[in-house]
C-alpha cells in the first residue's frame, strides 16, 4: 500500500485499465473510483459502492502510471469513473491537474449534476476537480431511460459538459460515435468487462462463458 504524508490525500480506487477505447474519445487510461453514496438503481458497478474496498494509491504514483501508458500506448488522456470520483474530489483533482500538466486530457463521469457540483452543498474539492476536467458526463443513471444513441453514457438524462475546448469539436457528431464493449480474460480465466452495453447484449455476448450479468439494485 502506498504511504504518503498525512496532508497528501490518497485515492481509493477499485481498478484501472491502462489502455481502453471504450471509455471516452480516443485511447484512454481508465480509473474507477471505489466508493459511492449515490448508488443508482441498476448500476453497472455495485461492487464499487463500498468505501472500504479497492486499494489506496497516491495521485503521484497513479499519474506516473498514466504517463507511462501515454509513452507506451499513445493514450491521449484519462477517464475517471466509479464509484463516484467527486466523493474523492480533492485527491482526484491532484491527479487530474498532474495529468493535464503532462499534456493529457481528463474526462470524468459523475452521478451528481453540474449545478450541484458548483453549488453550496457540493462535495469538498469539487470546484478544483471541475477546473481540471476537459469533458464531464453528469447526472445519475436512470435504468428506465436508457440511451441507445450517444456513446459512453447510460441514460438519456446524462449530459456532456465541455468544460474546456479540447473536445468541443465532438459535440455535433457524438451520435455517430459507436459504443464499445471490451472483454478481457486473464490467464486464470477471470472475465472483466468495461464499456457500455445493455444487460441483454452482455448476456448474449457472454453466453456460455459466465453467469448472467445483471445490474445492482442493492440499496
């Protein structure tokens, strides 16, 4: 476990994928935050709700992994998912700022709405993380309003927020960008999935490989 000085916040993360084409524009390094109190019904990642799971790592160490992936895999940035990144906003802001200073982009998903992240009851550090984010997808996942047209998002209420000009050119053509699903099988037979698809599509894809996927509904 990474140790740091007491005044340096640590990130609690559930997992990372050093190279993905399914979690935002271009090739990206994806980071899943561990812990979420929003807990949307039908969440794809209920195993990331608990704040005591995952592992701790410093923003410095994780940024070094991102920069290494940029050199090796030619990624263009990171994507922060969850769990809920904005419930660890001070630490994720440090990571995002360092990533931008390295010339890479930052995309983040949040179950909060942008107005709430800018309001008086926003999570601590939300402003700093917003300031270091190029592209934000905000809003809770709503299982009764699936979005089958736009890439990366789960439901129609979620919005793309272009907080800098880095990805603004994508706005008119978002619906032409396909969703992707990536399936990885380890040497020990463990199956992991990232990206977006309906439960039916995932079950059809994994038929005979693993049990039905389902989604989280534990409150």
